[in-house]
C-alpha cells in the first residue's frame, strides 16, 4: 500500500511539473553569406578545375552571362564525359558564381 501511495505521488508530481513546462524550439535562421556552399557548388568547382581545365584555360565565370553559359555548358559537359552529378554540380557552381 505504501508503494502504491509513493508511485501515485510521484506520478502526480511529475504531471504537475510537466504541465507547467512550455517547450520552445529555437530555430537558427541561415545567415546571408557569400561563402561557397559545400555541396554541390564546391564539388562543381572541383570538377571544373580538374576535368574542364584538362582541355583549356578556364574563363572567369563572370565573363559570360547566364544565357551564354546555358549554351556553353551542355556541349562541354558532353565533351568532358561528365556524370549527371558532375554536370549538375558544375552548373550549380557556375550559377552560384554568377549570383555572388
């Protein structure tokens, strides 16, 4: 009987404590930054610097407009035999550079 009383008392105390607590989640908002994101943009830069630079000097990304890059990238991606991930990463890197 004493154990039941202690158990019931403990449950009541825990319930009283729990009802008085308010759970608040704090979300960190991303800070605006010009730092290069790690993936896929950084991987795209690596692909550009290793595979694309094998055949020719790399132009400064800002030397072409987005429209020009949209015409230049597809044939170069095919010529360099890039995988789908590599192609997406290079494109993401070029677009990121144009925006920053």
